[in-house]
């Protein structure tokens, strides 16, 4: 059964635990099967690659996935970590809401 996360692709998040604590970035990808997310500029690993065809070899920096529990959504109002709630608008549309400020979250 697929798991639903409160963080989506394109959201601005902050790392709340681990070696990159305090860093901010955008969610590039959500891996639901592993409960992980790929966040730009966070959890960078060096990979030694061999040249293959047009790609040249060398040491490249690669963004690795981080566990979903170690990131929190940024509040659109003040830019601090917040939890996510849901609210139904008058038209029947369900939107995500920042618990910290009550602002609706885009996406």
C-alpha cells in the first residue's frame, strides 16, 4: 500500500537532524518505498566514476536521499521549520496548512 507524505516534490525544506542539520533546499524527488527524499544541496557524497562513452570519469558529487523524518517543511511566512496540517476550503478543495503560522502551502 502506498504511503502518503506531507512533503511533496518542489517543497522548500530544512534538515532537522543529522550531519546536515540546519541546511535548506528543495525536494527533488520522493522515494516512497524507502521513506526517503532527495533534497538539493543536502547529503552530498563523492562518487568515483569510470569514463563511459560521452561521460568523462573522475570524482563527482552526488546528492543522496535523506530519511523523510529528518526534514521539515519551511513555513512560507517566516522561513522556519513547521509541521503540516490540512484544511478544506469553501469550494471543497483540501489544502496543506503550516501549523506554525496558519498559512496555506503552495503545491
